């Protein structure tokens, strides 16, 4: 490989900033960040409207149902990764007809499982409602339909991500929440309460699916090229492990805090967790852009290390900016988001901000390792979940200890995953000097 030397003028901060602004990776991140930002704001508005309209008792039902929906989203996120990886390889080879085939075939393969899942949720609606002390099982039935429909949004979103159509993907992510919030306002106005809150989620994902398929309309004009989809199965297990591991890392602590702490402290910790997740979702676009770019780089015999390093830099800049805001406002974000009754969370906001950034970087590294089809991260991620449970089980006398438990777990995982990536770099194919990022 030949080295490219930079003149002193090219090594200054201004030229480097100009090159970063011209980077395709940076532009793609900006586009997807905007969609993710709209979706994030929409999510908070959804909960704010539901909470203020329904009051604490009924909103508690909505929050529990949304929690179940989040668990159900594991299937959607796994399918997105599987389809994105396959689509990225086909896109790199210019096989548009094959892309049309996997859209059609994926829709067919999902039909029976989603119908069976909906029927199962309908059958379990009464026991679930009784266990959660819901007033009615009807919202659980609608929840089953919403999760089933959400699985279908993975098809257009996976193809859009894999083919790097980030403008369409960004619009899809943002407009889903816009439709959800608008539907919520209408449904609550006509008195549908908890059921209306879940139907609004169904309206959002249905719109997202239809919009996504419309964004892929150009594929339906090409001749279909049948391809074998069995190769997707092995990566599906890898994607499921990575997705589940990351989701557990920012949900297990909340569950365990509710078990070990009093109700007041558990509520305070719940608010801290949501602040942590703000940074995670605020920087998620970086991981979403990185994944197909790395798959494409491997398929075209280019080295993906620079993509990872640039993505980590972008994520760190975004995350540290948010952490700085948390620090300068002295944790007032807790009171702003949740009200003055959550002021006890303020001393811990800066700490959970750094934890959120660490979680984001862990997800970035997991996405990279999945993109290069490395499976060593799976036991590492699993061990980190076990470590988190063990630490909280041993040290849980107050908020300080649980925050410390989570911080130790997240940053230990970050170090180990970073070492794994560093060891993996020499085994990946080199990138030509003329390649652009």
C-alpha cells in the first residue's frame, strides 16, 4: 500500500473540517440523524400527551404496554439488520432484481408467523391484562396487531438501509412518530384512552410500512432475480444476539432497580434511564449508517477500519455535546422532562450521560462486528449482561451503587470490544488508497 502524504496546509484543523464536511459518511449521518431526532422528539411528545391526558393510573397501563412493544421490537430490529446486510451485498454487486425478490419473498415468509403471533396475543390478552392489572384486555389485542405490523416495517427499512437510501429511511423513521402522535391526539379526543394510545402506534407503523414500500417502488419495475435466502439464517442468529444483548443492557438495570429499590428511588432511576437512552437514540443514526457501509466495504475489498474510526469520532462528538449540556444545566433536564418531583435525579444526570455515550459506542462496535460477521462478540456481550445482573444483585443499597454498577459494566464492555476490533483489523481486507469515504 502506498502512503499519501499531506502538506502542512492540509494538516490543519480547517482543511480537516472541510474534508469532514465533504465526507459521504458525514452527510449520510446528518440525514439519518435528522430523521432519528424527529422520531425521538415524537416519542417524548407521545408519552407527554398520553401522560397528561390520561393521568398517572391509565398512563401506567400505556407505559407497560409500550414496554411490551419494545420487547417485541427485537424481532423487527433483527430483521432490519439481516435484510440490510443481504441488501448491501446485492447492492454492491448491482443485482437490483435480487433486491426485488427478497422484498417479495420476505413478505411471504413473514405472513404466517405474524398471524400466529397475533392469534397468540389475542388468546393471552385476558391473562396478561389480569397480571398487569389492566382495566381491559382489548389494548393487549391491539398491541399484538401493532407488533405484527411492526415486523413488516423491517422489510422496507432493511432494504433502504442496505442500499444506503438514507433520505428515504430518515423520512420513514421520523414520519412514523408524526403519524403516531397525530393519531393519538385524535383517538384520545374521542375518548379511546389506553386503547387509543395503542391504536395510534399501529397507525404509525402501518404508515411507515406503506411509505417504505412506496420508497422502493423503482424495484418493482425490474425483472425479478430469484436468490437463495437460506444464507440469511445464520446471520439472523448473530443479529438477534447483538440486538438482544444491547437491549438488555439498557433494560435489565431498570427491572432490577424496581426489585431492589423502594418505589420512589426506582422511579427516580427510571427517569435516569430515560435520560441515558436520549443519548443512545440521539446517536443511533451513526450505527445505522456504519452497518451497510462496512458490509459494502468488505464486499468490494476495501478495509472498513477508517469507517469505524470516523463513525466513533462522530458519535463521540454528538454524545459529548449532549453530556456537556447536561453538565452545564446541572442536571435540570430531569426536572424539565419529568417535573420537579424528579429533582432527586439531578446529581446523577451527568453520570448517566456518560453511560449513555458508552452504551452508544458499544452498540457501534457491535454493529461493526456484526457487519464483518464476527461472532466472538456474542459471548462477550452475554458476559456483560451477566456482569450487570451480578453487580446489581451484590451492590444495590441506593441510586449511587446502581449507577456505579451500570457504569462499570458499560465501560468494561467498551474496553473489551475495542480490543476485539483492534485484533480483528489486521485480518480484514485492505482498502485501496484511492477509495473515498
